[in-house]
């Protein structure tokens, strides 16, 4: 499906979200450094965990709100909320006023607003794109995000140290511009909201209904296995920001490559640049290639490759060797980049898509909460065994995916069965 054939909602979002994501990534990689300098490493780590917990809770609420109040309404309000949060963060980092605590509160609020935005945005794709084209569309959005991840930190590295106020103000302006653009151009796509049939009631009934809806999701065995398998495999790709940079810094010796002298500290920069470049160039191509295979083969194969790459990381400390392993690691990432969201959209009943996408994000939020344990494990048992354990978790994920697709097959064999229930 070519971009020019996309629904107007998606074209507007692709442009607007690319701008917003790029400005966000200009400062986001440096936020942990800012908070660590302000509060100390231990306190900063605890605060970021608390911030992540708020995001988990609000993400689940965001899925329900997207189904009940509409995709457009939640996306517009969330974008305005993020803009306001970044504006206050900018003021708290300005030449006239400095308050790291207010900055943390603003950053947490921005994360909460983002948690309301994401389920609605993913559900909207499922609303307007035919099932056969969803993998390609999700892959394009994934590519756009990763281009922002490459461009944003590059620009931010040049300006963040002396111009943090300006970058945060730019992020606020991009969010406000995005919210205005969405408000004026998007049409509603949620079944209930588009028909003017929003559910109303007291806040107590709101919470009861939400708990009941998510209880239904938990009882969906296929979806539950999908989340657990996702949490396990997340322990591998989240190490790109945790264990792998520490490993390269401590084990890679300085060497000369194409006239450049590269030590362990700079080796990781090459690896992350390789990963970002391959993702930007190859996501759509690999997604289309994987469409020739079954989803079972893609999910299981991706987890197996993650497991192999984890073991290979521990077996080399040369830059060229690590570059080769990173290519395999990135292939594992791209094998399911477009398929995962498409799989969720087919699994979810039409009226609960937002909630399913919100619940599915637990794979990453829980995964990110557990991932730092790898650093402690490296101290206790060494890098080699830590990477082996991570590889075994990925293989465990592959086994769960295989079991999950067995459940899918049994569900489809039932009379009058559908994929979603």
C-alpha cells in the first residue's frame, strides 16, 4: 500500500509525529544525565521508575478512553497536554528559573500524556487500514520513529548542553502545532465515538467498567501468552541502552578502522548508528519479506535470532565482530516490526482495540522495568553468563510464541470462531 493511497488521517499523522518525535529525541537521551546530576544516580533511578509506573497505569486507562471517547479526542488532548508539560519543563530549565523537581514533574506529566496518545494512535491505524496492508503501514510508522531516533540525538548532542531551554521550548511548540493540526484535519474513526454513542456514568462506574474490560483481556489466553513472551524477549533488545554500552566500553580495546581510532567508549556509538541506519533503510523491505512466511515463523524466528545474537555478543570484543552481531540483532528486531501491531489489531475485538493496544504495551513497560537487572547480574556472574541468561530468556520467548500459535490454531478450528475471540 503506497503512502499516497493512505487515508488522510494517516498522512497527517506521519508528518506531524515525525516532527514531534524528532524534537522529543533531541533532549530525551540526555534526561537521565540531567536528573542524575540534579538528584544523584540512586534517587534519579528511583524517580524514573516511579515515572514509568505512572505511564503503565495511564496507558491502560488511555486504551479504554480511546475506545469510549474516541481516537481523535484523546490524541488532540494528549498532544496539548504534552505541549503544556514541555513548556513548564522549559521554564524550569530557563536562564531565569531552575527547578529540577518541577522538571521531573513536567517530564512525568508528558509521559502520562504520551501514554494516553499511543493506544489511540495505534487503534486508528487498525480502524482505517485493510487487514492485508496493516503490516506495511505499521512498518512505515516504525521507520519514521527510528529516523527520528537517529536525527534527534545527533542534533541534541550539538545543542543540549548549552541550549536545553531552547530544545524543550521547541518540543512544546511542536506538540502544540501537532495538536492544532490533528484538531483541524482528523476525522473520528472509533466505532462508538463516530456514532455518537459514548458511554457515560459516574467515575465509579467508569473504573468498574474498565476493570471488567481488562479482565476480559487477561482471560484471552492467546493475548496473555503474547504479553508474557514479549516481556521475556524485551530483556534482549532493551539491553541496547543498558548492558551493551557498558560491555563495549569495558571490553573493546582501541583499534583503527578506516583511519578512525575507536575505543570502547566510542564503539557503542558506531553500533547504535548501525542499528538506527539499518532500521531506517530496511524496515519496510524486511516486513514485506517476512510476509512470505507465517506469523508463527516470524515471531519464533525473531526470538531465536535474538537469543543467538545475545550469545554472540559475549563471544567477541572486536569492533568488526560486534558490527556483524549488531546486524543480526537488528534483523531480529525488524522481523516483527510491522507484524506485531497488525497481529494485535486482528486479535482485538473492534470495540476494544484501544485497550488491547494499551495492554500490549506492557511488554515494553514491564520489560524496561526488569531490564536493569542485567547490570547487577553482570557484576555477580560476569558478562558471558549474563548474555547466556538473556539468550535463554529469548529462547523461552520463542517457546511461548510457538505455544501461543497452537492456541490460535485451536481457536480457529472451533465452529463459528473468529481470530479476535
